[in-house]
C-alpha cells in the first residue's frame, strides 16, 4: 500500500509556523500535487514526509506504518530534488545504482533495475557518460531514474522542473505524467507553478501560509474555488475580482459599483438578497468575458475601454478598463480591436463566482456548469 497519511501535522521554526495543523490523505497510486506560492510550506511538508525535518506536532503514516521516528532511509520513499544532486565523478549508471549498492542489492538485480529505468526514460545511450556531458533535461531524467530504481512505496518530487527552460519543462512534464501512468507509484509533487498542478495532478492541494486551502481535482478547484485566494491563484490569467454592492428591492436584484452594474445571476439571486446593502467580491474568469454572446446563455453587456492587446496566436488577452476596474478578457486570437477602442464585452453570468468580502470564502458551492 502506497497511501500517505498526515494527521494534524505542524512545523514551527522558532516563532515562524511553517505548517499549521495539516491533515491530508494521499491515496494509493495517486499523483497529488502540493501547490502554492513561495513560503507557503509545501516543501516543508515534503521534507517532513521524507524524514528530513522533524515534526513539531502530528503523525505521518506511509502505508500502514507510523514513520515519525524512522530515519529517511527506512521510510521506503525516493525523493527527486529541485537540484539534480548527481555525483559529478560517477557515470550515469553509477549515479542510478548508488542507492541500491548502499542497500546491498545484488549486482544482477541492480543491473536489471538500472537497465529497465533507463529504457523507460530513454537514456540507455547515456549510461557511460558523466553528468557534465549531459543537458539539463538529461540530468533530470537521470535523477528520476535514480528514484525509479529504488522501487519505493512513494515518490516525493520537489519542484524537479524549475531549472529547465520552458520547452523542456513541458516535455519533461509529459514524461513524468506518462511515467506515473506506467508505474502507478504514489507520487507527491511540489510546485509553485499552477499550470504544472492543473496538468499533472489527480488531485491538487492548494496551500497558503502553512494552511491547506483546498484539496480537490484540478477541474473542481478551477470551477469551484473554496475562497478568494484559491480563485486568484489557480488560473492564468488570474480571475478578475470586482467589489460590487448587493442591491435587492424585491423584484430587481443586482450587483453594482455605480459605473458597473450586473443583474444577479440565477445561481446568486438568493445570496444577493441576503447580502442586500453589503459588498460582495464578484469573480469573473477572463474566458467568461466574451466579444459576442451565444444566443441561449444568461449574459450581460459590459462596456469597456481597451488598454492593451496581447495577441498569442489562438487567443488574445485584452487588458480593459470598466469604470474603476482593470480587467483581463481572453478572446479569440483574430480579434480586430486596438488599444483605445471602446467595446461591449459580454459576461457569462452562469460562470460568475461570489465571495464574502470579509471572510473571503465562497458563497456558492455549485456554480453552473459550463455551457457549449
């Protein structure tokens, strides 16, 4: 069993609380991504699972074993670090075999495991080379191979792609995902890159200031963020946020700031009524601001002034001004608008999010599903 369980785990460095009362279950064979900004505690969590940091409080189980008092070598895990941490004087083969030699594995078994891992990663032709003769991507594959040959209960990966260039990052990301599909080894992957989290994880755990904010599938985190932080962190470009006053006079239910007024969407009408006279934070994803309304959707007109156009080929990002708000819209790449133009965008009201302006928690548990 490759399940990893954290029960009320905390870590404090002097007066700084790095991880605060974290409870988390990583399922057997799951690829779980810990994601969050720098300093949120995600690497500390990984190091506590690995046994490289002592817990201040709580319990960690790997499989059915409580591992709090176990040394890292006894936890049956393999870690891939941000730096490749290869021995420069050893060949690729010896780097991959080194950990097995320390555990007194038979030579023929070492040869079998290294050959199989090298074949899986496509580095069979590199086994006699030294690290200095390898590219960054090749070195990262050797580091992955060194972990694979261990055949551990779980892989722990700490931002393994951050030293690669953009193109190589995309390629290696796909290789790691394929590797997991083949090996089905429980994997905990740490990153600050929300694109990596969304594309690689079976589930993602979003952290902030040592506290778990939300744990769910990537799509559910995107569609149903638990709070304002998650809504703004997951998604690129980030979700647009508007502070609007809830107004209800019985029949007319709307959200307004004076310069911007939106009718209350059907899924938010009761929320707006209950917040009458108070401010709400309304979230609109860039792709839900559109140049033209589909005929059968619940839409609202949104007059804007174009500030910047960022063409990306298939898409274009429009930085727009609406009253006092600066927003980003994601539209088709063949848009003809230019900076200085005025334009009516359309808000897909079925996809609008709402958050309490004081607690910053979501006010809806089930936003309407996306429509074709």
